C-alpha cells in the first residue's frame, strides 16, 4: 500500500490513485477577505498571551512563563482558526468499484423439484458443489441449487464478486417490486454468505420480473452499475414486459436460468362464451398442450359446477362429457357442447389425468366461470323516422337469442300515435316511468332534433349510463346530425366533442379505415383476428356517401374507425367515424353515419350481425339485466385465496330507481349473512352489516380462511327478499402451471 492509498483511507476515499492538490479556504464571512486578517489576528493573540504572563505572572520562573505563554497563544490561535470555519479541499483521483446487483427469483415455482436425467443431475450437483446424489434420492428444488451455489467453497463465488464490485442483493417475491437482502459481514470482516442463503425463499405467488426490474431502475438507481445478474426460471406471469423494463434499466442484464428446459407435461385451458342462454347449446373449447407425450392418448373431461342459489347448497360438479385424445403436436383443441337447464353462475372444469413423469400436476385442471341467463337484453331504439339502419338492427335483434322480439322496443317520433298504442314493439313516449326506463340495458339514439330531447329524458340517459352501467349508442343521421346534442347533457357522455355548427360532409365518397386500436375491441373484429382481414371485411360497405364531422375526439374517447382524409379542427387528427368511451360505469359508442347496413351488401347478415351482436353484448351484459340493476350484490373479485379480504358492495335503489340511503333503512344499514362452506356440518352462518359509503352504495369487508364456496346474502328491503352472490375460496397458484424454464425469455 503506497502513501496515496494510505492517505485516501484516512480521509475515507477508496482506492485513491494520486493526490492532485490541497487547498485551505475559510467559510466565515469575516475571514473570506484574505488570510492577512487571520495572520495579524494570531500575532495579536500571541502578543496578548506574552503580555499576560510577563506583567501578571511575575511569581513564576521565566522558563515556565515562556512555555505557558506559547501554549496559551497556540490555543487562542486555534480558537480563532475554528471561528474562521476552515475548509480543506483535496483533489484526488480514485478508482471507484462499479456496482453489481444480484437478483433472485423468490416465487413459488422456484420450489419445483425438476425430474432431470441422472447424468444431468450429477453434472449440476458437481457445478454447485453438492455431493453426487444417491440413486433414488429425492430431487432438489430450484432454490436448493441456488443456495448450494452461493455456499460452495465457503461462499467463494459471492466473495470474489465483492472484491471487484460494490455488491447489492435483491429478491422478487411480490407483485410490485423487490426486497433488499442483508449482506451483513461476520466477525472476521467477511461477507456472511450463510446469512444471505437463509434469506432466500420460494413463497411468492407470482413471477413479476418486469415489475422487479422497473423497481430496481426507479428506486435503486446508480451511476456506476456494471450489470445485473438474474437467477430465475423466467416463467414471467405477471406485470409489465421484462424486456422493456430491462432496456429502461440501462445496464447489462445477465440471465442465469434455473430449472428444466423440457419436461413431461400435459396442461389444459378452457374457453367458453361468458354468457349462455338457458336451455340453449353453448360451445366450449378445451385446449390441451403437451410436452414429451407425443403419440400418447389421454382423456379430456369437462364438468360444470353451479355456484350459489338457494337450491344449490353443497352442489357437486356435474359431468358433461369425456373424450379420448391422441396427442399430436404441441397443442390440440377439443370441442364440447354444454346445454344448461338452470340459470345462474357456473364454473366449467376441464381436466386430464396425470401422466407418469409429470412434476407439475396443477395445470392438469383448468376452470372458467360463465353466466347462464334466463332473461333477455332490453334494447330501446329512439329514432325520428324509419331508416335502413333502424330496420336492419330491428331484424337482427328480433332473431338474437339474448334479445328476441320481446327485448326490442322503439320510439319513432314520426310514427302514427295509434300505432304506438296498438303495436307493443312501439313505445308511446321516450320519457318512460323511471322503473321502466332503467330496466333497459342498451339505448340507441338516432337522428333526433334537439327540440324532441326533453331535459327529463337527457337526465335519465345520463343516470342510466353513469350510475347503472347502461350502454348508449349514438347513431348520426343526415337530417339533423349529432350537433343537435351539443347543448344537451348528452354531449358530456360522448366520446367526441361536437361542433353545433357542423353540417353533413358529402363532398366525396370514401372508405372507412380501421384505427390500430380497433384490434382491442371484439365488436370491430367482424372477420376474426387480424387488422388487415377485418379491414377487408369492413371494405364490403363500399364507398360511403357522407358522414357527420365533429370538432375533435374526447380525451377519454378511443377512435376505432376513421375517415381516410378528413381532419378534425386541429388539422392533424383524422375524423372519427366510430368511437367509444367509458362514462361512469357505462360505455358510449358514437357512429358518425347510419350506413353500417351496407355491411350486408355482399355477405348478408354475416358481418352486420357480427358487429351489432358483439357490440350489444358488450354494452348490455356488463351489468345486471333489466330491473335487477335496482339491487345488485357483488364482490371485488371472482375468486379468493385463504386469508385474503373480501369486499362486498351493494348498489341499492328504491322502486323508482332512486338511491337508497341509510335513513331509508330500519337500522341505518343493510342486513346480510355470510354462509361459509359445510353449513350443514356446523351451522356456519355469520351475520354481516353493510354500512353506507355514499347514497345508493353499501359496503362490508371481511377475511376468508376456509377453502370452498362462500355465499353472501343481502336482504332487499324494497322487494323484501334475499339477494345472493357466491364466490369460491381456493389455494390457487399460477406458479405451478408451467413445468419448464422459459428459455426464450432467458435468452
């Protein structure tokens, strides 16, 4: 160690290479004028000390007085220098060690014990410093191998890194970031690797690599990060993209993969429509994915379990069908037919039997929750006069399973009042009684003059969308145009900003162009997946003769189809032809023309039904149907795990769909019960009390501990009956749905 390094350590600098300069300055304002003041001040203090001992200390010897005078003068000078606030500035060149971070995967999948070939197990054991496994010994988990690597040769791996880098260690065992681990040094001054190993666990419920990297970049930034070493199986299943987060980190990422790259595994997933009509056939698709089972045969089974309901206590899954499948290729899809005979919520359960050699069996079973309806969607179409769009929408939904003739009602301003009275399809007025108006599920508003839109109608539409989650479709027409809505409360619901002075644009025919966001909305994908294929389907409308321009897109609006050339008022944004936005609990769709009937031009109802059917199902099935919207009981999630909290919310209104408040209730709160699993065994019923959080909304929060189906019953004081919802509690883990390491992400 040379002088520079020794001096650097004395002043707290690591690896000092050279001292380039030393400078003393003074921080006190009175001393900043120059060193002369300090020099003369020290001389004055020395003279004062000398005079003191010469004149007033004559009893001492001359030698003693001289020594004491020097000491006192020195003390006074030092005191003066301290008062001048000296600052020592040293310019030194140091060699700073770069930082290196170690990031360990603490998710549950790291507890998987891979079934490896004997030769590969021996090779890995030798690499991490373990004794050769004895024949028949239980395989070690992925985390066991990591701990063995850290402890190999008394932690030599970590100690070598600590010599060249400023080492920090983290673990990600949660969904929203990382935890720092302690590298506390032992009594001998060395890093305590054993303590580090003890802190490693495999208990995280998700593998959120992207969130971990983002957290490191946000909360643990450094200017000298040499790299990040990640130990994981890279089975990312939660949060943002790890690749994007790694780029944002701005440092090299070294991936150390743990776990088998291939394994014997059979896994299933189940796909089904979210809603099926009672007594009508629904198609359920079960996809089987396999590794290492090529050519073998397995049996795929599908069953259904009904949730909740007074007559379903203790109900077991009911088998639907079983089919043998010969495994060819990485995945196959098996179709099942399901015809439910009762309404309610169901869990569809797809299963395959475990096969020899599988280490992860949790993915042999998959579930999907669906709702079976014994009701119909209620559509209300408000229009000034019959149009082609009105006629064809009516015909489409008259034949729709979830709407039918009984679900379509219309108000035509120009119709004969006698027709409105005699034909049940026609409404006598657009401003219905509140209980009838709010029983609708979707409202169509066509080309209407502002004079026909009463304040009461507009107010009820606003409530219908914002408070009850209803769907609103505004269809522009050529006669009046959407500018008629600009001065009404309905303008605040739209996904566009209206220009009341705008007029129909029919100068040049055009073709509708899908926006990139259209791929995110199922009702725009009338030809299936793929933007290009859907654009071809929409091109079947041919050239459109006109559209109604708007001022701009609402900040919350999403343009799904646009004009190819016309722009909004800013001169840059294309004119939206189809747009959507969320308003309160509901959604609003805007069409700048009533020409979608042209989709029938070459293919009949194929594309037309696909668009309007999917749109209405999206808008109408996102809430309770009909008058059930008046008293709705729901939980914040569909499924829970033991020891999690459940939030029950009740949206409660009176018979006129006005919000209930605590003053309307006998005990200032709603009465409720929690029915635990195995009620017959122990009478497991717990009372609940739902308190008001705002008018029309009551809540209660409670923990759940036991696996099984839980039911919450809330008493409706208006209908004087119990309303129920059910939810399952199960120890589920997405971590054990994959048996292999994600090699592609690791690379």
